[in-house]
C-alpha cells in the first residue's frame, strides 16, 4: 500500500472511531435519559398507593369496624389496557401470588419475588408481556402497611421507536464521516506528499547523472532541507570514494607500467641468454626476480589500499607492544648494523592484527631505509601511540604534506626500490581503527613518525630494552 493510501486510511479509521464513539455516546445518553424519565414516572405513579396516609379513606377501617371489603373495594387501583397512558398496576402478596387484578397482566419475576421475600425495597426491570411481547418497564415496591408488593408498568414502545429512529442518522453519520475522512485524507496526503515527490524526482535525476556531479537544492520544509543536506553529503562521500578509486587505478597503472616494461625487456633478453656470458645471465636472472618481487609488492600494496578505510566487522584484542617488538626483530635481521632503542609500554588495542602489524612494519621499515649505516632508531610506545624516529636526513619541507599520499615519492626516494604506498597503508590502517598517523622532523634531525590505533583496552608489565 502506498504512503498516500495509508494516510487516507489512517484518517478514515480515526474519523470512523470518533464517529462511532459519538454515535454510541449519543445513543446511550438518549436511552438513559428516556429510561430515567420512565422510571421517575413509575415511581411517582406508585407513590400514591404506597403512602401511609389515605388508607382509612379508601382501603377500609383497620382499627375495627365493618368487615374488610372485597377485592375490588380493597384495591382501589386504576386499571387500563397495557400501553395506556396511566400504566398497568398489579398487587402481589408476600408469597408471590397475584391479588389484583385477575387475571394477572404482568409476570411475577424473580426480582418481584425477592422484594416479597425480603418484605422491603424496590426494583426496576424491563420485560416483555402479552401475546405481542410488548416491551415495558416495571417498578415493584413493598407496601409495608398493607404487606404486599405494588407493581406499576409503563410501555417502552415510544422510547424504543425514538431509539430506533436514531440508528439510521447515526449510521449515516458514521458512513458519511468515513467517506469524508477518506476524501480529505487523500487530498491532505496528496498535498503533503507533493514536496516529497518533487524531492524524489530530483534525486532520481541526480543519480542518473552521476558522471556529471550535481547536488540537490536545499529548499521546501525544514525536514526536506535536512534530507537534501544528508543526501548531498552522501553524494559528496560517494564522489570522493569514486575519485579515490580512479586515482588509485590510474596511479597503480602508472606505477606498474615501469616494472612491467623492464620485466618484459629483461625477459626478451633472457630468451637469448645463450649468447651472454654466465655472469651476465646470472645478473639478468637476479634482475628479473627483483622486478617480479617489486611487481608483487606493488600489487599487494594496491590490494591493501583497495580495501578502504572501513574497519573489520570482528575486531579482537591486539597486543600492540608485542607486534612492535616482532617488527623490530624482523627489521633487525635485515639490517644487523642498526641499533634500536625500545621503550615499550604494554598496550592492548582492539583491532585487526594483520592490518596493525603491516602498518607498524611499514613505519619501522621506512626508518630503516633512511637511517645511515651504524645508525640508531628510537621506537617508543606510550599511551597507545607508536613513535618511530630515525637519524637520517628527515623529510623535505615540500614533501612533508605529501608523506602519506598514495604513490608519492620524494625526489631522493625515486632511485630507491618501493612503490610509495607504504606510508599510505599506515595512514589507512590507523584511521580504520579510529587512530591517526602524523609525520614531522625531529628538532635535532631525522624523521619522526607517530601512529595510533584507537583507544587502549588494557596493558601488562612495562619493558625497556636496547636491541643491537
């Protein structure tokens, strides 16, 4: 079901509920009012025959005198047809037998018998009497002086006619309210959804033309302006992501072109290697293997960067100080002449061990490349932040803003092996874990790289060592 129809249906249901509530309230209020008037009239009619005065005037001498009169003289009650204006009267003794009139016109129900047994009180109830099952309201009250029950009944046919006459107007009210609410709901929903339809049309046009960047106008209501702003931010992020992927592909293709061309040339020469001396053939083989290694490293680095900066779905506790120490040990085996000064604070962070290990290795390996022979590298881990400082030439002022750019290589680094992706991988791994990567020059010379991988979650005993 469309949103427009849902709004119309909700309005129709709400109005229907209100109309039903109004109709029921009106119906039962009118019924209670009519029934109250009937009960008041019954009580008023019966009161004249329940009052203690007047007994000697029309019911005989109770203190002695002549014998009691007959039934017709003893009960001077009005008689009339059922449904007459004056009502129907009936007298019942304490045992429940009808004394007057005979035959009885009103049935003696359990309510009347209860009043007779208790010899006190009164009761109202409705019943149906006669062959036509006429609807009447009955009032039965105990007459203590005469020790019998006086019953008075009035017809409810007029009241029933009034109530039945109200049913059709109330039903028409409910039906008309539902129809009117549905029409108004459709009109209101059409008016309310018109800005959303315009917004959807604009978004569809923008998404069809992603090759030509465009943005939504932040107009209309506050909610739609916020929605347009959020959509524009999403488009900005998407555009940046697409642009970054384009640059990555373009830079990767550019970087791969050189080793592939060199590899192709060397392979062509190697195909005619029988003409070359043995030493040159061995040198050529080593060159091909080195170029293959470089090509493999570039592909691995590109794959690492292509994963993006999003963190893994299931991070785990990582002993950062252990990863730093293992990276230093591997670098020490490759450059035994270097001296590493370690100051490691036991640290546990939440992340992906492989990505953190790769980033730490790249930072330490970068320091190894730029350290002079017999040089020192200071590695420090405090408060979850890894700081690596070498004593090499440091970063050039023009290169410092681009240290973490993909495929960026300083002029001095272009003669060295590498793809220019190592520090870009460091920054991406740090940011994917909620940390940061920064580069600077130490005050007394050398490069200073600082990397963090989010907040600490624990630690162990502290250790400080010098590796040589």
